[in-house]
């Protein structure tokens, strides 16, 4: 039987009613009491719009206060929030709406164009705000075993799967982070990662559990982040590699103040020169490893180990477990277990059976653990391309390019990019006597894929490298791409 706790926002509002919950760049602040009242009011309006307990309600929005209020409101109704990536095309979003059995979509003004093309019952944030409040009683307790969010991630087959997070998953993710980083009464966490990703969302869950203010930033801007750390009391910031690179360039010969105690860095491998540069500037970088399935970070490397364990993601957080399958001290598949790990994917029994065994999640990532227990990730999910913190699977791009009639076969891989970490590159074999240009392919993809998934370069080749099982040898593709890139 799952544990029942008081609703975490209501509890924090009772404990610290006048404590700042959210601070905006314009200086406006929202207390926990105000956040509670606004979220409860919005919940009653959502119920007027037709939302009820157990429904799947999607949110399509850029970072903003209204999105956080809506997420809390959904929890007061007892529904499940499906968070949608705003960088996806209408076709990609529609697939997720259908797959998740969404009954209502709420969206921000800046997403109106794509929202209007979607086949689902929908309302803008403002349209909901203008409704009268339903008088149905709201939830006063949280069942830790109940589903709270669904966030989609691409599988190795290229088809997105909805990762179901329970309240308990989010709770234990917050507890694991606190036990690792510690808590301070002066803490203020900068939130600039996309809130539709679990890394961004988790900051606001920690906020209501810790009673900690969040400095909310709608879009990354190195000057504004620099100012927030230097002058607005920010003590912790969650970033990806490209953000840290831009912050370091902006920092110049300056340093961050002593109160800034953690730069939590995720989203893929970190270049050694960048870590060395950060150390020179005495920036406390905490490298981490996590995924949607683990409700944010599950392995973290502290600054004191950063240079002696260069390249390591660290050790698993309390109470997470980690093992390397069939490794014998060598490289093998990374498996993780813990109360912050999802129990499975929404309506994907085959994937659940394949990826979960006795509570252990088979991540699909390759790595090894050294003699002191530090994890080193060798390859992110084998074929995965990580570009600016976004996960891109080659097979998804390949399936779309294959829809072009002039294409006989296609292989996609990632190459190193100074700005984004990696970018996708495609190798295409044209059908005999067909005329197809790079422009033709890119024009086709603009309507089918999010911009960050579109290959930066298209190479036309006579044949793709395949092994005895007729599988594309991506390692060879990567060598080709690197050679072409250098050339």
C-alpha cells in the first residue's frame, strides 16, 4: 500500500506562508501561500473546463510562472500532467497526445500556432484563467504511488515513450538530491532548463519539499544568469554543457561569489578543457548522470572529485543503486534501481518487459565503475546523440528520411560540435537514377522534425556500412562523419 502524505504545496504554505517560493527576473516574488492559493484557484477553473481526477492533461508551454501554477493545479485535481516539448513539430506533438490519451491540452500564448493545429480539446492558459471556479473539493493529500507526470523520451527504436513518474519518484529524487548537496537556509535555485524536461521540473518539486525559493528564468541568457548568481543570491544552478561554456566566456577574468555553491551539470559528457577552465575560475561544477526515467540526476560527482575523477559522473545518490551488467570490471550496460526510478512506460508493456527486471532499469548506456565506485559513462545509449542537452536518436531521423521516395537507405550518426556538444549527420543512398539534393532533404525534414533533430550535413554515398547481421555499423558512420568534418 502506497504512503499518503499531505499535499506538499499546502504543507509548505502552512509551514512557511511568507517564504518566497518563486522569484522572477523582473523582481516580482510569489510566496508559498500565494502559490498555493493561485494553484488551487486554477485547479477549480480547470475543473470548470472539464478536467477531472484521473485525467491526462497536457501542457504545451515555454518556461513561465503560469506553467508551474498549472502543474500544481493539476495535482490538486488528482489528474496527471503530460509535459510536451515545445520544440517538436505538430505531428510529433499529436502522436504524444494520442498515445497518452490526453483529454485536455492547455497552452501558453507563444505556443498558440502549433496548438490550434492539434486535434484535441484545448484551452489557452488565459482562457482557463477567465473561467469561474468549480466548487468541487480539491485534493488535500498526495498518494506517493499515484502517477503525477508523463514525460516523453525517445526509445532506441526511435518511437517516443511516455515515462510515468509517480509522486514518490519525484519525492525521492528531491530527497536524494538534498542528501547529496545538503540544504541551506540561504539556498536559491536557478531554473532555466526547459520545465517540460524532468531536469527543469524537478527544481520546482524540490522547492515545495525544501521550502526553497526558485529564481525562474524563461530563457537562457548568459548575462541574466551571470547577474542572478552575482547579484540575486542564486546559490545553485542547473545547466547543460553549452550553457556553462557561454557562462565561462561571459565571466572572463571575473569569478562568482562565495555564496554560489553548486553548478549542477548534466545533459551529456563534458569536455576536459571546460572542466579545467571552470576549476580555474573556482566554479563548483557537480557533474551528473540521469535521464527522464530516473526523475532527474541519479549519479552525481562532487567538485572535490571533479579533477581526480575527470570524466566520471560520480556515485549514485542515496538511496539509489547502480550496477554494470555482465561487466566483470569492464565496460557493460549501466543498470540503476531506486525509488526515484520510474516503474515503466505508459502503455508500452513490451518496452517495460525489456527494460525492467526486478526493479532494475536497463538504461541502454554503456559504462564502467572504478575500484572506488565512481561511474564512467562510455557511450550514451549506444547511438544516442546529445545536442545542447536534448536527446536525439538516429533511428527516429532515419525513419523520417526514409519516407522520401528517392531515398534507398539512410544512416544517421552524431559528430562533435563546439557549441552543442554533438549534432546529427545523415548518410543517404539514393535510388538508382534519382535526383535528390541536400536542400530537398532539409526542406522535407523541416515539416517533420524539430529543428534540433534535423541533420546539419547530408552526405550522399553509394552504400552504407553493414555487418553480417545487416545492421548499420554506426561506428563506421561516425568515422566517416569525423573525416568529412575535418576535411
